[in-house]
């Protein structure tokens, strides 16, 4: 989940999620001062919490609690399983009939119908609504009519011609071309249904979003906390095993870890790097370290002429080879990270598209070759490069310092690479989406769904929703298109791998390492686990 580049952001940048404000915490630090509430670390989301307008991790955590869609990814295996879908049928991989289960309601008591999906998808796709995940609807026929490629053009239609409501529990979808893997994408938050209240009084809905998931939002005080309570009439099988969740905002995850140890917090889902060497000793089996569908990368601002020349690809490749991934993952992260050798994640497995070593020499530490490539490419633009990231979560300052030190040592120049720390995630993402980067910047990716397509197309396809580098390659786009229209998964994976090899040659981003999910929890709670996306399965957590 990362930011888009295609749309006009005048609306999204100025809209404020202003939920009912209350003081943070209660008598025992739980939501409303009541027992049975899980207290978890969090960060303010960048955008309003609309399903098609959230593509970053912190907002995604909330959407995963207050919404359920046609599919849900199994919290243990990552497999796409039917949730609200009773069936999704097709005979040609292009025309689909979707039937939804009856009996589901939104937390305002209104029913979830076929129109709840069709209306939501049409809204998410429409250019004038400036939804950053609108790109995910591009496969549906009529998308270009509601979302022309020229963002200054006027849409020629209000709705996509490929969507049609048959009855309260049935709708049909026609894609622009066959896409055999399309149903597997439908667990992504952008495809969630929306109630009539969203359309009838949009401002009121933004003030307090209404979903159909196991939780509903109670209050939100920006920079402090969001409180969610259990939705008693939730129709899904994964009902909350607690009374609610209080998401507490932390700008330093070391503070969150300290609060956890002191008994003032129940769950953190990103153990700070400085504590990894002690976490197992401190917490025993309450420390979680498991593989996740996450890759950390740094991207280049290819909208800057200094980085977009044909020769600059060698500079980008050289910088990749100047970073000692093995040393950083071992000494800073204590093997909770694994050096990346492709652009995806090992959790996909070979059948799902992961190929160890696909990046070849360009993801291997080789100082001599790194210096050679950078020289052949004309040297660093202006003789130096910056590396930017937010530093409020994720222990990013430590690895940035280490990466820059590695580059400086290789180039024998202590000023070749310098770190540009941005205080908060929201500020950093705003700089990225406003194309204000002048050097390398962090673009880690947490999968939306467990397909190789999700690690490639949203990030590197021309004008894609999270193409922060503003990379464009006709060859890459062509191979992705062919993969999407493949007749079976094996053929699709092969084509996606061919597209990935184009990335290796162009190096719009540097694969750094695959990230394990790390988490810790207090003695007050039990049944804590991370899903393959490295997000706590909040519904399963029990409070003693």
C-alpha cells in the first residue's frame, strides 16, 4: 500500500478525517476506560479512510477492521477465500457473475447489497473523486470513460459500463480483457462495499466512517488515538474476541516498546531495531518474528532529469551494488530481515512468482563493480545523493545511516551520501506524492494480496497508483499486460518474471531486504498473531 501519482490531489490533500474528538484513554488506559479492549500502537493515516483512498499501512489497518469484501486473505496462509462472495463465476476469464451472501449489514444497520459494491467501485474509479487507489478498477470495462488518462480531461460517463446490478445479491462484471487472477485481488480494501450514507452525506461519513466489518469506529483524536468497538451484528465468521481496539499514535516505536514493557500497551507490530537483540530475552514467546509479504526498497525520482537520463540507470545499479545488505540485516536487524534478490517476497513461493537471485549481480554487494558502474553512468548527480525516509516508525534512521555509510565507504567519500530524516510518515508521504524528492527515498511495499502482480504493477506500471518513482517502460507495461491476460497462473507468473527482468536493467528502485513481521504483546492479552501482511489479527486477540 503506497501512494499514487496519477490523480489531481487538490481534494485528497485538503480533506481532513475529523472523527469525534475525545480525550485519549480511560481509567485503565483502555478505550472508554472499559475492560476487554486491546491497546495497540499505531500512526496517523495519511489520507481519509475511504476504501479506495487509502494505500498505506496505518490507514489499511483500520480499513481491515471496519470493512469486509468479497474475498478475505486467510490470516495464516494468505490464500484468497470467499468472505461476502457466495460465488464468483466465469466461463471466459473476462465476464464474471458475482453473488453475495445475504444477511450482511453495515454498522448503521442498513443491508449490504450488490449496489453497495457497484456504487462503491464506480465512485472509486471516477476521476473527479480523486481516489488514490482508482487504478485498481482499471481492468473493468468503461474505466477509461470515468477516468480518462488525461487528468485534465472531463469523464465521458458517470459509471463504468462493465458493471451491472442484476438483483439485490447479484451483479456482473465485464473486464476489458481476460484476467484469470482477477478474483484473487478482491480481498483488497479498495473493493470494499459502501453504504448509502457514504453517498447521501459524504462529509458526515468521512467524519465517522461506517463499514461492514467486525469493528466500528467510536472516536478519533488526531495524533493521539482511534477507538474502535466491536460491531455486535457483524455477519462474518471472524467475530471479535475482544470488546474493541484502541489504536494509540506513537511517533517513536522505542517509546511504544517501553510502554509495552511497563504494561501500558498491549500490542506493538514493529519492534524497534534497537530492541531486536533483547526482545526474545525480554519477552520470551511474546516476541513474534515471522516472514511477511514485505519488501523494503529505495526509489529514485525519475521525474528529475538528473536521474532519468539513459546513463543514469548505471548509476542506480551501482548504488544498489554499493549497499552491503548482509551486514545491515545482520548487525542492525539481527536477521529479522533477509537481503533481497528480486522485487517480490519469498512468501509468494516459487509457484506464486518469487525467484531467488532474479536481480543477479545488481543486488549483490560489489564495491569495485559499483564504482565502475557509477563512473560509467557519469557519477552521482551533483556529486552526491540524499536518502530520505520518515523516522517516526520502522527504525528507519538506523538503516539509512548504515546504507549511506556503505555507499560512502565504497566511493571513499564521506559526503557522497547523506541522510534526510523526515519527522513523520504523513509529512514524508506528502513530499513523495507531491514529487519533491531529489534523491533516493524509501518505498517499502506491504502486499495488498499475495500475487506477483501486486509487487510489480501498482509500483512500476506507467501511471500506476503507487509508482512513486514515476517510472515508465513500454516493454515492462507490455509484459504486464500479457501476464494479466494469460490463460492460467503458470503462464501469468512467467510473463511477470519477464517484466521483473526489465526492472533489473532499469533499476527504478533498489531492492534492499525482505522484512519479517515483528511484534510483541503484553501479559494482559493472548492469541496474538500476525497475518502474512505483518498486521495483527485483531479479532483473535483475547484480553484477560
